[in-house]
């Protein structure tokens, strides 16, 4: 049985880095914006929960994706 071996040519990885940063920061920013909008209206408890979730997501994503980006 032969294993197909294709050489991988690494070119411009700017798109991959942009996707990683979008995954790392995008949902946290979206949750923060929605939380701030809800907090400014009458749903203060739901806004506070979404702001806390945004902080937790940011902490976890910077740990996991940050380790992937830095090479560990």
C-alpha cells in the first residue's frame, strides 16, 4: 500500500492568520456589543451575563488560539 505524499508549499499565510484572529476576537466582540445594547435598555441582567460571557470567551480564546498562533 502506497501512501500518497504531496509536498506542501507554504505561501502567503495572511488569510489563515486573519481567520484565526477573527475566531479569537469576533464572538467576544459580538457578545460584548450585544451585552452593552441590552444593558443600556431595560434588560440589565441579560446584558451583564453576556458581558461576562464575552470576557470568559476572550480569556479562553486568547489562551487556546494564542498558543496556536505563538507556536506552542
